[in-house]
C-alpha cells in the first residue's frame, strides 16, 4: 500500500480480526466465539444458545443479551440468568477494576446480564492469553512502531475489553496504545457500539484521560482513518465519522455492503508498514 502517514495524526484500529487473530483457537482450543458459547451455556443452562441466536456476528455482549431475553424462552432464561448472577456476583464483580463496575444508568436485568456475560466470557479467555495466543497479524506491530516513530498516535476502538487487549500487548512485548476505547467504555457510558460515530467523539472527549503525548494529537482531531476488518461495523464507523476506511480484507472476499467512498483495501499489514516506513 502506498500510504505515507503524516505526523501529528491519529490512526484508529480495530482489535479482533484486525490487530490480533482472536478467531484462531488458543492452544487449549478456545476462541472468542467459543468463550461466548461456554459463558452463555454456563449462565443460562442451554446448549448451543449462541448458535440459536444466529452466532456471534460481531455483536456486543449487550446485543447478544438483548436477543436472548427477547426470544421465545425468555422467561425461563431470565430466571436462569438472574439466579446465576446472584450466585456468582462476588467472584465475577472482583474481576474488573472498580471504575468499570460503574452502575449502569438504566440498571435492570439486561445490564446485569450483560455485565455478567462479559465477566464469564473473560474468565474463559484471560488465562488463555500467552506467547502462543492470540497472535498479532504479521506486520501490524511494525505498523504501530513505524507510526509511533513518525509521531502518529495509535488508538484502539474495540468491542473487546481493556484487560484482554493490554494483556496481549504485554505478551507481544510492545507498548499497548494508550488510547483505548472498548466495550467497557460503551457499557459505562451507555453508548451504542460501532458503527456509532459517537465512539470517536467519546474517545476525543476523553483525551484528558490519556496522559501521554497522544493527548494534544487527540485534541487536534486529525484522524487519518479507521483500520478494521469488518466492512459493516468498521466501514460504517469510518463513514459515520467522516474519516477514511482502511479495510483489512485478509481473505480478499467480496464486500457484503457497498464500501464507503473513501476506502483503501489491503490484505497484508506488511504492505502498510512498508508504506509507512518508506
Ligand atoms: Mg474486528
């Protein structure tokens, strides 16, 4: 890709499927999808519940819970989920930092079950993170490093979780971008997920949170684009935010929707890091 990244800009990255290959199984055979499947089975006592609601489809924990409690068996599932939460709340609530345990604005069953699902899912995933899993895609860390050297700040906007992302960067041996906006923030601030451009606004509004060189760059709001693997959620976010979309299309597949006007397609991060470096 013939892209030279200018200085004093912000590049926004998706995490799952863009930075890290979390769809590949861990050495113990766990994937993000499998962790959701186990977590739902544990909470609701129903085998194949994830398949029943159409699979993960890039949905957030809240979107999954909303679909589950809207289904035919919702009364039994609500009872089951609530009972699970009441039995395990102390253990589960100790898993995430207190700042992330902020009481949701509309505290109700959906919020409770969403917070529970996040923690049960993470209980399956966090111990899987190590040198072998998840792997960063070839060239993506070089891109981060090249951008850092060029004075470009990297941000991650993800429907994943901060503890997972930070732990994976620790094993990769490179600094995690300080500017992180994840599903933890969406839940805490009660904000819709991708493709909601409000995520970018929230990230910029929180620039004071990032006590690094990234803060003045964030305040300039000079965004070179959003890099993501999902043309619907990531492409939609880029289009809604009015920034270029860099589509990581590893399998060279046909887009499922028409791509935003300002789209650059690439299938290999090494072409991006080379472009940045030259
Ligand atoms: Mg993704």
